[in-house]
C-alpha cells in the first residue's frame, strides 16, 4: 500500500465466507440478460474468479495469500469512481458535510468536476451509496471487477504500464483518462487515481498462514480499501493488493470510492450456492462413517435420496432458478444430516454395548483375582501373576479405548484364574 493515511494490512486466504463462497466445482460464469444495465455501471457476471496471490514479491506484508477460488452472484458496479460533481449533488440534496479537501464554502475546484471525490470517510461513502440507491462493493466484488477471472496483476494484464493508470503522480486525473487501462468488465481507474473503500471488514483469507501483523488488525476494526492512488507505487495498484481504513477515520487526499448494486433475480444465489457447497462437504464426511453393511441400509437410502435432490439443485442453479436450487439443496442437506446421524447413533449404541461388555469381564476378572487365596503352590503363584499381568493390560487397553484387546486380555486372565480354581478343587 502507499504511505498515506491508510494502514497497510496483512492477511491471507476458503471457504469462509463473508459476502462470497468457495466454489465446489460448479461454476456459472455466463452473462445474464438483465433488462438493462444501469447508466454508468457495468455488469459483472456470476461465477468463479481467482482471488488473492501466492508468493507475489509485491505483497510486502503477506496479506494476499492463500490464493483461492471465490464464486459470486452477478452484480453491477460503477464504471468510474464517484466524481466531485456527483458527490456535490449528494451534498446539496442531503446537506451532508462536504469532503475534507473542498474549500470552506463546500466547493471543489471547478476544473476537477470529473475527478474522483477524495477526502471522504467510510460513513460518507456509505451514505452516498444509499442516497444513490446503491451500496459499497464487497472486497471480493471489487477484486473480481478489477482483475476478471485469470488472476492478472493489474486490470489490463501482468506488465505495468504508466500510460494505463494514474500511479506515481502528483494529483488526481479525470476518471475517464485511461481507457486503455480498463478492467476486463470495462471499469476505469481500478488501478491508481484514488484508493477505493469497500464494505468488507479486514479478515484473514481461508487457509492463511500465521501472520502476527494481521492478528492485531482483526476484529471488525478496519474496512478494506483497494486499487492504489495517484501517490502510490505500482505494487499498491495491483488488483489483489489490500489496504485498510478506520470507519470514522479522516479521509485521505487519495481515498475515494465507487458504488455497486445487486442484479435482480440473484437474491437466492448466495444461499443456494452455500447450501450446495455445505451439503457436498457434509456428504463427504457422512460417507466416512456410513459402511456398505446392512446395519447402515437406512443411512445409504437417505444418502441416495439426498444425491437426487442435490443433482436437481445443481440443475436448477445452472438454469438460474436460484430459489428452487436453494430449497432443493436445503432438503438434500437435511437428508445427509439425518443419514449421518443414524449411522453415528448406531455406532454410539454399539460402542456403549461393547464398553459395558468389556467392563463386565474386566470387573469379573478383578473380583476373582481378589478371591484367590494367599496359600498357593509355586506353579499356582506363577499362574496368578500371569493372570494379574493380563488384568493390568486389559485395564490399560480399556482406559485407552481399545475394547477388543481389553476383552481379549480379560478373558485370558479369567481362563488362567479358572485353571487355578480347578486345581484347588482337586
């Protein structure tokens, strides 16, 4: 990140899921056909993209790994950062406090009407988006809109070009100044000009390695900012670079934002995908405990029913019937849970029976050993010592949970005690 009023963060990369989810191999990255794309916004289609980086030497703080696959519903995002002129309309309409770097009269330099607004806080940006009928993008949405699906470093590719972004200069430029640097979806200024606020808390990525710097920044303290500013370096302008900003902290001279909006019809997309992914993982876990033997017949039948429901859920998802997909996936998930619980209950009950049986024979051996008289022949004494050794081994195995070996040694001990008893009665 650049050395501005932003703190640089550190973090790393599954399936966690806050505003996104990791794809289980069922992608939907085809353009949808909405009635119309809102003015000055672009459509980012639903589907997978590669988020984060592994071992990028520009990642000075190690906060971009592990690289992971994320699946998002379709969404709209502004083609440009919000400009001074646009923000002025909001200020006049709502009597909102002007940005930090406008003059005392609440005006910006007229030659900068089409420059990105700067000096705003997270709460300012949030208020503007709400006024405009939009919202701030999540960190995941911002990164996909910037880099597309091929994990590129900068919006245009993997080689930096100063002609394609306002990076390393002395001030902002008009938001449409670099058409050759647009992202795969047509967004301008996703690298440079101003850093951009997102609506995501700074968190670790799934499967992230230990990072002490990140640890002290967690806990819903900071929002993620993206994109790099005019006064930043090229590393901070990468699509995967992450910065942070306090919610109520003063806006910096190179901190702005753009808005996003949901695509109608995708309200159930996230939930459907989450449920399908959860059901798939639950099924993998259940199959580890469900055997092909007759005692698990009921569990296997339930799993088969669940598989049919999940197949239908995936088909509905591909056909963009997300609400139906959500319902089917939920039904499948519940059947998998039921199947797994049946198998676990059977195992638990059988375990309890074995435990009681092992404990019974162990107690019997202990009782009989105590009844053996002290006056024994050398041979009988040797046999008693052997029986006692088997008792100790049985008890140790029992305490360790190895009931089979516990019973085996207890029965051997009982057999030896019986020999001693038989010899005494002769």
